[in-house]
């Protein structure tokens, strides 16, 4: 039965779309033959209905055809209407720069016929787009211009909408005081005119209170909004209110409550067919599912949001979905896939920046061309009215000056963009360099200084006969341990510094890994014995790998030292191997205190996680990061598995022979 209803619905929708397209084709033929402007107006309405049903490609095709017809019959109002519809389609599909270009064209033709209402609507729409593009000053300029038109028209309802939009701009700028001022002005006008969008403004004010962490005030407004929107049967307003309530519950960590609100918003959002809001709601539900560890639900929502973002061609929403997908895979322990999403995010972000720069230049070009067209139109009017040939010559000179100014402006814009990109690059490099320097000074001034200071004090006591030779012999194991710690620290510090400056180079050769382990087992025997730890070497002879031997020595030393650091008396450390066709795996397994899930994610990160050992041994937090980098340089991998309270296993995978 359900399938039958679905087929019937699809059949009816198909018939409606076919009927609308048939009507458009018919209107185009009639307009060609009769040059009837009324048919252009009817066609504009049908294109609007096509866009509501997301038939965007068809809508754009009919717009282009009808614009040509309108230009042939000199119907400026029709051209303005059609460019306006075209801009609306581009706005719905997140092609914002193309939308701005079309709005500019619509403004050009509406300006010719002094159609103030159309000009006001265009200014309001351009303001919304400039706000989304991160240009608040331009957005407010457009809104103030729209206000002037609406004040001339004495249209309080539309004026309330533009004032509300000014509040939106200030809200995005986090100027909450100004945002609330304009929202309350808009609310006053809407109540005065009995507008059916009062609930929408109440939602906007509530969102400001949420940003200010005044959740009780926000809740009060949202309850009022729900009552108003339900009374007006405004599904969009109800959906917005539920989404805001979900946000509040999420902030309060009431995740199940947040989920219910967002699911309600998703259902109502589907009824009002607003794709961007639907996608944002699915992303919010995905984030909640990650936090509550409902990973299957998270995958479902994020996957759906990702596919819909691609269909809508919305880069910001797609970037958000990639970011959440990376967080999801990290939470599931799939770090390789998490890294893949991060890479996808970075690539898309770079493409977006490049396209945005190109689109900005194209927009400037188009606007200058429109200004040129408008100037030419004015020229022709003046020539017709005055009949003065000299005026035409002057206007041509002005046009050439405008073209020259345009060329200079383009060069200037390109120079600014290039300069900003280079400056951003240098600032990033300088910040990274400062971070390396600060970390280096911190380690030298604290960890390294403490170790050397301890050695120096002990030797001074011996030199001044404060302690006897027998007492000195007793503390020799402690001095040896301190010297070993200092040596390990210096090695790690040196390699870390090189890696930060990108100077680490691998010199791989085939060698027997068991030689390193035998040497390190002997080296650490005394230290392990002091803590009552058993060191076991189960590596088979001839454990061949293709890697830099010195780097592998540093890695082995760090991993064994780390295992001893986090083991108690009676624990064991076992080193063994597993041979595969093209790779060798070397395992460092201990029965120590283990690592928590939270800290596993930080082991190889830039946070430099440091934890004291079972005997309060200290460290810099660089050892494991260096191990990871050294193994990666040798085309290998380093992974860790651990159960808190039971022990840890670090596995090195290295190639057996040279690979191309």
C-alpha cells in the first residue's frame, strides 16, 4: 500500500512538472509571435513554481530564453523579474556570487523604469547574501538603502523585515546589544501591523540570548514564539523554535531532549522544504549522536547531510559535515579515516577560497560592465533629449575612464589578495616558529635543567667530601638512571627540533632489528631490575627490515623506556615480532598501568601530553611524537592499543625491502 501511494505521488508530481513546462513552452511561442508582455509575467510565476519544486536547471533554462525575448521586445520590467527569479534559484543552490550578479542585472532594469518596490526587494536580498559571504558593512548598506525605498512606499511590514535583517547582521558580528535593539524595533512594527512573522523575530532574539548564555530568557521567548507560530500555523517558525530549543538542551548536555527537539525541527523543516535548514538540523543530530556514542545514528545523519550538501552545492555545509565525520571516526578509533575526512575538508576549503577569490573578481567585472551599460543607456537618453553631439563625445570619454579605472581596480584587487595570502602564510610560519622556540626554552629551562642540576649537585657533594665513596657507590644507579634520562631527553629534543624545521632525513638500509633490541635489553636491564620489572626478548633472529637503523634505535629506546616508566614491580615487558609478506611487525607489549581512551587520542598530537610514571618519573611529552615521525619517515606505521589498568601494546610496522 505504501509503495502504491509513493508511485501515485511521484506520478502526480511528474504530471504537474510536465504541465508547468508545457505551459511555459506554450507561453514562449505566443510571446515570440505576439510580443505580449503579459505572457512574460505569467511565465515568471511558473518559473517561481518550478524552483519551489527544486527544478532548478529547468528554471534557469527558461529564464535565459525569456530574458532574450524580453530584451527583443524592450520589456524592462520582465527582464528585471526574470533576473530576480534567476538570482533566487542561484541563492537556493548556494551559488551566491552568481546570485549577486543576477540581482545587479535586475537592479539595472528596475532602475530604468524606477520600480522602487522591486529595487527594495533586491537590496534586501543582496544584503542577506553579503551577510552570508561575511561582508557585514555591505549588508547593512544594502539594508539601509532598502529601508529608504520602503519608507517612500510607506510599507511598514517590509520595513520591519529589513530592520530584522539588520539585527541578523549585528548578531553575526556578536554585537548583541545592537542586534537586540533592531530586533525589538522590528518586533514592535510587526505587532503594530499584525504581521504573521512575529514568531520569527522572537526566535532571532532568543538566539541572541543563547549566545549570551542567558538560557532562561531564551526559553521564555521561544515558548512565546511557539504559541504565536502555532496560532499562525507557521511551520517554518515552529521549526526554527524547535531548533533553538535543541541548541539550549545541547548546551545543558541534555542530549536526549536536544535530540527530540531537533527531530521535531527536522520533520517540520521537511514540510516547509527549506533544504539548508534541514541539512543543519541533520548535522546537529549527528553531533548529538557522536557525543552520546550512537555512532550508527551519527553516520546516518552525517552521510545524509553530506549528500544533500553536495546536491545543493553548499560548500560551508559540506565543510561542516567533513569536520563532524572526522570527529566521528576519531571517536570510533578509525584514525586513518578521520585523517581522510580532514584531508577532504582541507582540499575543499582551499578550492572554496580560490573560487571565492575568482568569483569576487568576476563580480567586480560584472558590476563595472553593468555600470557601463547604465551609463550608455543614460547617454542615449541625453542624446535623444538634447540632440547634442558633444555630449556623446564626453560620455564616451567617461566610459573609457571607467574602463581604465576598472583595469586599475582589478590590478589593485589582485595585488591585495596576493599580499593577504602571503602575509597569512608568513604569520603562520612565524607562529609555528615561536611555538617551537617556546617549547624548546620550556624544556631546557625545566626538564633538562633539573636533570643536569641534580647530577651537578651530587658531584659537588662528592668533590667537597660531604658524602663518602661508599655512599657515592650506592647512588651510582640513581646517577646512571638520571644520566640515561638526560641522554634520552637530549636525543628526543634534538630530533624534535629537527622535525619542526623539516631537517630530519632517513637513510634506510636492510638490517636485523633483533640486534637493536638485544642491545637495548642489556642497556635497560639495570633500570628494569631496580623497579622489579621483567624484560623479555622474543624476537626471532633475522628480523629483517628496510629502515634507518639509528632512527629505529631511538624509537626502540623510547618505547622500552616508556614501558618501564609506566610499569609496577612484578610487571613484564615483552618484545616480539610477526612476519608478513612485505612487512615486519615488532610489538612492545607491557602489563603496566595502561592508557585511558582520552589520552590515547592525544599521544601523537601536538599537545605534548606528559604523565608521571609509576615512580614519579617525568618527561617532555615528545618521545612518542618523535617515534611516530621517525617511523613515518621510514614509510612505516606506529599504532597503539591499550586497556586502562591492564597494559599497552605499541606495534611498529616497517617494510622488508625498498619500495618504489
